[in-house]
C-alpha cells in the first residue's frame, strides 16, 4: 500500500512538473529610452526594470519627434495626443541614447542594441544624418528605427508632409541599411481608423518587395490601439500577414502590445489558435517588445503579458519568440 501510494505521488509530481509555467528569459525588441518630451527615468531605472522582468537584452532607441507645449495651452500635455499642439522632428534624441550608453560599464552596455531614430523620414537628407551618426559613433548603432510613418493621430500632428514607408527619402535609407547590415524597425499602420480594408498596405509592401536585402521589422504588425478603439479587430490582418510572410523572407513582425489583444489573445485571455499556428509556421519571424517610452515600471507587465500565448507554442518556438529572434535579426558580428 505504501509503495503504491509513493508511486502515485511520484506520478502526480511528474504531471505537475509538465504543466508548470516556463521560466522565460526575454529580449525586448522595442523600447524607447525617452518619451515624447525627450525625458527619461534614466539608465538605473531601466536596468532595474529589466532585471526584475528577466529581460536580458534590449533594443533601445529615442523618439524621433518632440511634442510642443504650445503657448496657448495652460497645462503641459502628458502625451502627444494630449492636445492639438504640433510635434516636430528631433534629431538630438540619438545623442541622448548614445550618451546614456557611454556612461555604462561594458557588461551593462552589451545588454543594449541601439537603433538610430532621430531623422525626418520625408527628408532626403535623412540618410546623411544616419551616415554622420554611424561615423560619429563607430560600432555603436545596430539598427534604424523606430521610424514613424503612418502613425495614428501623430501623423496629422507632426509638422511637415505625411511620412510614408515608400517615399524616396526612405528608399535611400533602405539602401544604406542593406549596405550596413542594419535592420529597420518601422511603424506603418496598415489602415486608418475608419477604413475596414488594408488602405495603406502598399506603403509597406512596396519596400519589402523592392529591398529584399533589407530586414524589416514591422512594428505592431501594422496595428495600433487607436485603430482598435474604432474598429475593434481587423478581419483581414491574419490572412494579410500570412501572405506577406510567405512572400517576403525579409519581413519580421514585432508583436508589441497592440497585437496582444485582440489578436493573440481572446476576450478571456486565451490564445487564439490561428495565431498560434501562424507563429508555429514562421517560428523565426516574430519577436516581442514592451514599447515603453521613457518610463520603465511597466516593462515586466508588458513582456509577461505574452506568457499565455508563449505557453501555447512548442517550447523551442516560444523561446525563439521571447528572446532569440530579435538577437538573430541584428547585424552579424564583424
């Protein structure tokens, strides 16, 4: 009787071990060191948040625009959508990132993968800024972005022409990115707040087709919280992504927060089977990001929210999505 009971306990223990939550380590593929006012909690706060969230490595970038506090506004806005004042292109954001990294110990610095963001994507001189920054900080920059093109209300608020992922200025940047082996993280909404069709798809698909040697990371898979507020869910997103991943081996998908719900998880927080199958079919093409902006307390919450979806994947695929895929898309060691 004792032996039979002991066997049952061992069997139960093995069963429970099989359903234990996996202990993921993360790479954050989408993090902004500063906010829309070019302010930050600083590196000490960021490193603390990363350690607590089990984030080993992180992309780090500035914000390419600064929000203006207009003289007619009695209160300083807290976000770019806080009032109708403009945002303007702000190149010094790259200097803030570089200066913060230079103050770190070498072991800490190796945890970060800085991307260049401080340029106007409708200015054909932008490629010259990127070249100057590459020369000024040799060996530092490991990618380009997040490039703001179609981006909700920010598109209308930003001074100047509407940025598109397929304009001539960006074409020059894509050529440079291929030459320098730099991935490009680009925000390009797949549609507007009102149109229930992939209105702007050609703007991202044309560069994918014309620049096969450039690696593109599509921020939020073309979605946004603002689109969700108006449309809840885009029925065409899953079939469109499936086709694009089939057609363009240079396309990678950043699943950061606006993709999590309502796409990866349903209303009850359960993984959606079709999305699980899509990631299983393309196991090296998806990555996670927190998309925090200058404040880092929510970094762990943002990253760990993906765990129900990761747990639905085969363990080797889940670990690729959580950590390895972002590292694999970075420049090859020279």
